[in-house]
């Protein structure tokens, strides 16, 4: 890992589109400042499709800035949802889960 600052976003135990909308500005600001984004998804028990799509959009935005998203302790429910939607590989979850 480089010496860049890491912005950790705790996703709690449920992730819906309303939660993700609140994260949007923080993610974009952190990316613009050159920070690495790390999503803490270890407690997630429920995640909706719209939230997963928004997080995928975050991963694409990070990629445009030359970053990847990091996943802290991805829960079984989160990984299952990402795989079911075909997003796990697209969001680099297999390579960037810590």
C-alpha cells in the first residue's frame, strides 16, 4: 500500500440506496483529494441491488482517478450479492479484500 491517506466508509449492517446516496459526496471528495477508499462491509446482512449498482459506480469513478476500492472484511451476504449481480470481479473484490 502506498502512503496515500485512506478514507474508511463503514457500511453498517444494511446497505440501501438511501445510505449510498449519503456516501457519494464523501467518496468523490476523498478521490479528488487523492485518498484511497476502503469500504468496511464486514457487518452487512442486507444489501439492495440499487446500492450495489451505486457502489459499482463508485468503483468506476475510483478507477478514473487511478485508484481501486478496498473492501474491509466483506461479509458473506455482501459477497453473495456482488457475485449474484456479476459485480464481484468488476469491483475487484477478489484482489482488494483486506
